[in-house]
């Protein structure tokens, strides 16, 4: 079918025969800057490294989409469904995420500075030894609960006291660093 994708100004940026909007976006993912994809069905889309700078994705269904390393700077993702989406390493600087559902989204290494609507009330990660639980500025690993800053200072000592291997200490340090980064970027 003939698919046309316009930019914010109304100009056509993609036109051609594609199976769906999702198919067009996957095939032309490097040329989606400013695309108007309001309400688009992009479930499970492969958009790794996509250039979606300034794109309109309001209400779009991006459930399980692969957006690793995608450039979403200034994108409008208000009300978008990003459940289980892979946003690892994505640039979301200045993106509008108000009302977006990020349940189960993978945000490790995502750049969130200036993003609107980022609220991280609870994070729960299953590690190899114990679960990592974050809420209200505190991290609980196993039975030990401390502030993020305390964990950053004491993680190695606490790990050794609780018989963690060196590899497990490194693993849990990554979780602590990720939570610390997300906490700093949620302005």
C-alpha cells in the first residue's frame, strides 16, 4: 500500500509502497527527523539508531519497540505506550514523556536530561543474588537499605560483608550507577 509520512511542517519525508507505517519506519529509520507519527502502531518496531529528533509520537504504540541508540531529542512522546521498549543508550534530551507508559522499559544509558514527565517512583531489578528495589531516594538490595549516595560509597564493603563475588559486586554497582543516573536526569 502507498504510505506517506509527513514532517511537522506538512512536507512529505517518506512516500512509497510499504506493508504498513511500521514497515516504512523500519526501512527508513535514519530519515524520520520531525516525522508526524501521532498514534502510529509501532509495536515491536526495529528502530535501532533511528533519527526521530523532534518527531511527533503522541499516543503512538511503541510497546516492545527496539529504540536502542535512537535519537529522540525533543520528540513529543506524550501518552505514548513504551512498555517494554528498549531505550538503552537512546538520546531523549528534552523529549516530552508526560503521560507516557514506561513500565518495563529498558533505560540503561539513556540520556534523559531535560526530558519532561520522567517520574521514577519505583524500580525493581532482579539481580543474580538479590533483588534491587528503589523508591523515594533509597535502594534496598536484599535486606540492606541505604540512600543512593550511601550505596555509591559503601557498595563494595557491603557486598563483601554479604559474601558477594567480585563479579556480583560489579553487577550490583552497575544497577546502583543506573539508578543514580536516572535520579539525576529526572528534572
